[in-house]
């Protein structure tokens, strides 16, 4: 194993400080991704691409600081990023049909990630970077694996993808895609919060002590099983048409189908578990430049809770209710007040050393979709339709959605289904077979008996 320190090609941060908003204070979270490539990544070329990207993204080469006990800052200190290189002689080849979202208790990705040390980071250490990278060469197959660990305080998945895409493009001698990154954050004023929003922010208002939350998350392995479901592009088009076509999105129709199937076959006679609402993670970049421009490097996301479904056993009713909630979330005036309220809650959670509560609340699901982002294509380093992306973690009825990876059958690369999706979530142990049986039947019938 060797470890290199990759410096920005030219210092551009100059110790400038960016104060973080409360909604950025995901201080105990990090985002880990793994990418698999069929052949070599040139290390020196990779380092050069990373070096150029760090000059364009000085916040990533910075350090997390706590000032005066109440101000959370990223200082753009032009520090190097650690990059580890390992040769693996044990694994014969990368698994061909690995799920995109790995099971946290059977994590096959962990050996390929050099994780950001969160405890060290939040202890006001000047040494811990905001990003760590690890390259692994599988000696027997010649495949290369890139592990990425990113401190969540820097930004959400969209920000990370923008950063990695820039490295990939520089590696291919291409210019970065617009827009250029914007790092300055808007700070919110607690006196503008709206307490009437609190009932729609249960994951923040019900935050709990760290040990209690860790124990709860760990207990899910005993009560819930993880499902990883694959939908082809053709199947999603069919569901889209059934759900209302142009009046909703592909994602709306997929979410609605999952909810409908759960309600029909698992929760129909259970008032406590029948799904009545959807809580959607929404990216608010581009709604208003004064809030977050398109290229904003931050946690530009919030959770929008829908109204009750008019008919929780109707595909179209569910899909259209979800769509209305997302349209509502694009109102700049509502967004400003919502973010101000959430900002104050997040600051309080950090001050009190608590953790956001990702439990499944009665009659609700969470939708956290990356369907709009083609990770495998945008971080392919020139291996078109041959790069695969993987990540980890989901929770009870917490729908995570990604574009399908390219497939290799052991002998050749198959034509890629660019419009298909994988959905991962946890379901109660006693409901798993009911749900999968209903899904299998719908697949065989091409959704002919789905209630619209």
C-alpha cells in the first residue's frame, strides 16, 4: 500500500473562510461511493486531474473549523488530499451482479474505501481532510476500483457528483461542464422561522441522543430486510403512462407504484402502517439564485412532506399528490421560510450532540432519488458504458433510487439499459414475501391489473 498527497495545481483558496449554514451541519455523516472500471486508471494522469480539480474547488482542499463555539467554517487552506493505492491479490474479479446499494451489515465495499474520520473531523482537528480517495488494482482481473469518501458538511450528492465529474473530464483532457462551482453560503436568521412547519419536519424535531440513534439503526437488521429491486426502462415507461404520463415524472410514478403495492398487499387493513404521505428529498438549486444557484456546492436539499393521498390505493392519486408537493417546494417564499426553520433545528441538534432520526414515521415513506443523475456515465474516466457505481445504506421504507449500472456477463458487456432503475429500501421481515410475490405477479402481467 502506498499513500500520496495530491496538492492543488495552484493555490486558489488563500485561507478564505466560508461559514456554513445550519442546513449544512450534517457533521456526523459522510458519503461513500465505489466505482469499478474494467481496466487501468493511469495514476499520474489521475493525480494531475485531481490536482487541477482541487484548484477549481478550493473548499475541498480546506479544513473544517469551529470558531467561538457557534460558527462552523470551512477554511480554504489549499491542503493536499490523501490518495491511497493498493494491490488486491485475493479477489479474482469484481462481482458482476452486485447491487448498487450495499447492505450495511454485509458491506462488501468497505475494503475499497479509505473513510473520512468523522470523529477526528468534528473534534476540530486541523489534520483530517474533507475528502479521501483510494485506488485498488485487482491483480488477477486487471480491474481498478476507485473508493471515494466525502464529508457531508461539504455538500450533498449533487455536489459530490459535480466534483467527481470534473476529475473525470480533466482525466480525459476535456473541459469541465458548466456551471462552475459556487461556494458562498447564505446564512439564515432564526427569527424568520415558522413554527407551523415543525409537524412536517419529524426527522429533525425527533432527533435523539447519539447512542440511542445508533442502537435503533443497528436493530433494523433484526426487524427489517433490505430489498434491491430492478426496473427496466420499458417497465418504468409503462408505469409512467399508467400514472398519468406528462402530468407526473418517471420518479413520481415509480414511487407511487411502490407505495400502492405496499398499501394493497402489506398494509391495507393496518391504519398505523397504511402509507398516506410521501416525504421527498428535494434539490432546491436553481429555484432562486439568492438561495442556491445551480452550481452551489452545499447541502442544497430539504425534505418536502406531501398532503395525504386522496386515494392511497390509486396509482394516479399517489403520483399526482407527490408531484403537487414537489411543485409546492419550488415556491421561493415557502422555501426561504422552510429553510430558515430547518436551519435552526439543525443548529440545535448539533449543539445538543444529537442525531437526525431516520426512523419510519407512521403512514409515511421517504423518497431519496438519484434517478436524475447517471453516476456511472458521469464518472467513467472514458470507459463509456463500462463503469459501475456502488454505495451503501438505506432504512425502513426509505426509497433510494439510482440508474442501473452497465452489465458484464463474465464474457462481454451487454447493451446498457440507460432508463432503468434500482430501488433499495428496508421492509419488515414479515412483509417481504407478500411484497415480492405481488411484484413478481405485476412484472409477469406487465402491470395490467395495477389500479390506476
